[in-house]
C-alpha cells in the first residue's frame, strides 16, 4: 500500500501543471550609414562621325551616350565629368589637332540639364540616372578624322 501511495503521489506531481511566469526582453538594433557617393556604371557610350568627319561624338547620328547611376546618402557631393586628354585607341594621326569635351545630365533625385563636364553640380541625397556624352573635334578647319578605331574614356566624378 505504501508503494501504491508513493506511485500515486509521483503520478499526481507529474500531472500537475507547472506555473511559469512569462517574461519579455528587449533586443536593441543599431546601425550607421556613412555619407557616401556611389557610382555604378551602366552602358558604354558610342562615338559616331559627323557628316564632314571633323567630329566624333556620342551626340552624332549613330552615336550613344554612356550611362551611370549615382547614389548619394548625404549632402556635400558634386558631380562632374572629365573629358579625355586624348583617344586611348586611335590611328596614327587620330590625336592630332583634336579638342575633347564631355557633358552630363541627370534625372531622379537630382534633375540636371545638359551641363559641361568641367562644371561641378551639387548633388542632393538619393539615386539619379546620369547620361554622359563625349566628343572629339578636329581643331583645324578642313581636317578630318582618319579611318580606324577610336576609343576614349570620360571620368565621371562624385566628390
């Protein structure tokens, strides 16, 4: 009988619900976003010759602007585009008597009309689609570009 009482008591304790007090805990999160300007290059540009072959430009018929996206997380940044000093790839006389120019425009967080690349434009926070154009022009009247392959690079700056 003592064993039966002991078994019954153990079973009763095992079947009795146990009370637990509920609890909560706060888990903090934090982070920081640095003041940044990020340039993501999109498509390359293409140069086409003018009717008189004195200009190679992305704005001539058959040419195409280059594209990029700029994301700024704060203020204090300006956009500019450095025209090349010469063609990186060109026929023998391809860089003779050539003046170069670059321009850019933007839509999105920043709306910028076509601007000379040497002119810096202040940027607001956000994402903007950038269009970049480039040209090389013969500086001596009557000169033309020699047949061949031409390539140059415009440096887009966010500083």
